[in-house]
C-alpha cells in the first residue's frame, strides 16, 4: 500500500500522459495525491480501477437519495409529534437521553423545526440481494477523499471519466450546492474530527477563495455560512458553538447540519421497524418508499431492559429479556450490537460488536454493557447482513505487482440537498471500501481498497 504522505510536494494534480498499464495508473494516482494527504496518518490499498457498478445498481442508488431525504424528514416529524403528544412520548424521551439541556433548548427552537441535514450518507453493504443499510450519517467523513478519488480516476480514464458516478466534479459541486454562500462559507471542524481536516482543506481549495476550513475551538460567527463538521457529543469541548445553532434559529446564519441531535442516532433503524408505528411511517414516507426501505434496512431493536408482559416475547428474537441474548449460540448470533449515538464510540465502528465473530464471553460482556446504559445512552441491536463476495485488483507494494483481492464491499453514496431548491437531491459520488473477505466489519482499514465507483455494464 502507499502512504498518502509519500508524495512530492510538486506533484501534478493530473497526469500529462494517460497511463496505459495498471502499474502506471497506480503510479499516476500516487503522484497526483496532494502533498498534505487526505486523511491524517491513514493509508489504504491502491487499485488501478474504480469499482464497477451495473447501470441498474446506479439507478437504484440515484433513487435512494430521495427516499433517504424523505426518511430524514419523516424522522424529524415523528420526533416533534412525539414531543407534542400526538405520538407516544417515549420516542422523543429515548432520543433525548444523555443530551445536555442547553443543546435540546436550541434544537427545539421553532426556528429550526423543519431543518434537516444537507448531506446524507448511508453505509450500504453490497449483498447478493442488493443493499443493506447499516447506518445513516448526516456529518460524514470522506467527502473530500471521494471528491479527490473521483477526479483522479477520471483523469487517468481514456474515456474522460464519464463513467465515474457523479462525474469528476460531482462531489465538489454537490458540496457547493449545500449553502448559498454569498459571503463565503466556513467549514468548522473540531480537533475530535481532525483526521478529516486534510481532505476538507483540499475540498475548500477546489471550492474557491470564499471557502475556508477553520477550527471549531474558539470560532466566532461572522455572518458567513457554516458547514458543521463536528459531532454534537463534542460540544463540551467547544464553548460557544451553540451560538451557531441559536443564530441559525434566528435566521441570521445559514448552517448545515442543524444542531438537532436526534439525526445522529442509529435508533431510527429500530423505530422504523416498530409495528405500532407502521402506519405512521407509511403515511410519512408514502407506501412505495416505505416498502423499498423495508428491503434495505435490517430489522433492528432498541436494547430496552424494561420488563415486558409475562406472556409476551421480543419480536423475532423470541425472548422476554435482552439479557437472554448472552446465552445465544454462535449460529444464533448473526447480530450486530452498537451504540445509538451521542458518544465518541458512535463513529468509526468503535462500538460495533458482531455476535458471530466474538467469543461467548465477549458477546455477553457487550450485551451487559448495552443493557446497563439504557437510561443514558441507548444501544441498538441489528440483524447482520453478509456482504457478497467481489473481486477487485490492487497494487501489492511488497511484491511490486497487481493482485486480485477477494473481499466484501461497503458503498457510501453522498447525497447533497440543494440550498436553492430543497427538492433537488444530488448524488455527488460513491466511495467503495473493499475489505478482505475474512473481515466482518467493513471500514477504511489499511488492508482495504478505497476507490470511487463507476458505471460498467458488467459491474455488480
């Protein structure tokens, strides 16, 4: 693999001659990498080719953007209806657990009632049946990386990169559309999210002089539009940041994502599947969208230790108490356990426990931990969906040759909601993370291949 920091500072951004071999393509990509890198101290395996997706697969991804935007709006509506009392109050109560009162005060301001995140990025596992949506992120990393990869692979494509999903500039123009930015825009990033600062600085450079990357620590609003690149659990380390949310609520500041912590909760996958709310979701989403989302959102549960009726069982698990999960056999543990949100453990797969990949003791400990934090930090249990096997070329640095990796892939499409027309949702690009087949958790590890996706009639 190549390090993002093994590049000459004077490297050109595009090759002057189109490379005609796989090895030359990898070398051209390496040479085009920004001298400052894209991820702090991160590396990955390089491939001479983008990940191929069939035209029908790309069509499904394009349609998914509108469905997920509807899902975000429906979630927002359900949350507010719960607080108002027209839906069960426990929904908002669970989503508000562990959140500081001053954050909730801002989040509940009437001026933010309809505000939703401008970026939607699902984590999709490519399965034999299609996709499995394991997470929905409204403050995602990888935007600058995916933008650079799209442009870099388009530059070495003899066909001009037309097949790259979103085209060479789709991510940059999609991000630009998030904010009207008449007076410029600030990408406000915290130390906690500092690993992503290099990619956002590269992106700001492509957006133009009116865009800046600034530190959240000590930031003072100046009337410029703001892209929030920090998680809300980080607010105690960022004094004064709530003033941004207050200014947005007063209409003085254009900002995304809004200071609404319920959008950063994985609990929505479980709330989506609750049978008592089925008709609510169908009305909020429209029946056709509800049915299609049912196919891709794995069945999920909130790990609620409160007792249920003696004659009742937890749906599909056929148990009466989540503590009974500890005695499940390995074959019964095709389950994923993870914290819902508002925690430093809620991103980067830090809290993810895959039952079938753990010993009985490790799994039991994870279950106990999830049960013990219900009153302040809920956890989610989700059916595990296995990714399909794919084959993709990569450059083996040790051997100096191209090899084929058999692995499983996570697709991350980036959808941008246009500030000028909120009904316009743009698919800017798709990042593929191809991990070795023996890895259950699919994320940007050093053994993974990271590439943009391209339309290919012979693709997946």
